[in-house]
C-alpha cells in the first residue's frame, strides 16, 4: 500500500499552515540524523486544529523529532537534543527528541513493562498509540515524505483508533480523554475496536 501524491500534497498543504512545524522540517536536515522524522502529535494535531477552526499550532504540547542511531548512550541522545533545540530556539515550541534505538532501555521504568528493541525508526512508528498519530514526515527534495503504517484516513477523518501492538488500554484512555477535551469532534473508538494486539508488531500494512 502506498500514499498517493494527492494525499501527500493534502497533508503538506495542512502542515505548511503550522509555520513552526514547517520551519522545523526545513531546519532539522542540518542535524544530519539517521532515519529521522518529525511526527506523532504535532502532525496529527495540526490537522485536527485546522478541522476545528483553531490556529494550526494550538494545544500542541511538543514536537517529536525521532531518529535511529546505534549509539545507545544517553549522552549521545542528550547531545542531539541540545543541538535540535538550539536550532529552533527562536520558535515558540518544545522539541522532544528520541533515539528510537534506545527506547527499550528506559521503557520498562517509565511504563512498567518491557519491549524488544526497535529495528528502525519505521518499526518504532508502527507501535505508536493510535493509527492517526502513527505518522512521521520529513522533506525529500521539494516533496514531503510520509511514513504512515496505518494510512492517513483516520487522521483526516478525525478517528482515534487504538494501536494495541504495544500500549495498554489505560494509556490509550488517558490520551483519548485529553485529546477529546481539546478537539471535541474526534471520534474515539473503544479499545476493543483497535488494530493489532499487545505483544505483536503490525508491520504488514506499511504506507510510504
């Protein structure tokens, strides 16, 4: 399954209206990171803001920059975090930087259960909590490159569908409660109507 050029163009048109996000896409290539994407909430919530008639950057808590580097040291990730934040220090945003290669090191301490190491940034995106927010974007020349394991229909239709390959129902419920308060037209599906199941990786429906 592939993302059509029309869909990429539609997504780009929406994201371009979030000036800070669009500026990040232009600046982050200077970091020379391996397999990086800007993704998750900042992408989905920009689209939701536009659908609700809100300013494109409203209620976006942070901008997730993810990459994959086999340097698993905390110091290495901290260095990238500093460099990324310095690069966009003039923008009114908070950047959250994650080296997906080392997530398994700290995941159990934060969430109470362990996961296997991710094999790539794309592998990691495939485990993100909902189908609509499991999305990463980056520039490719003058085009927008999109990695969306579950497609973008749920994103544009404002459907919040749990991706159960890794998260728990409690994590999902907490996100839904927070999101629906900010974007009330979201259609939040129950846990039972999600995709995948805990402990599995859904990598068979990759969209690129």
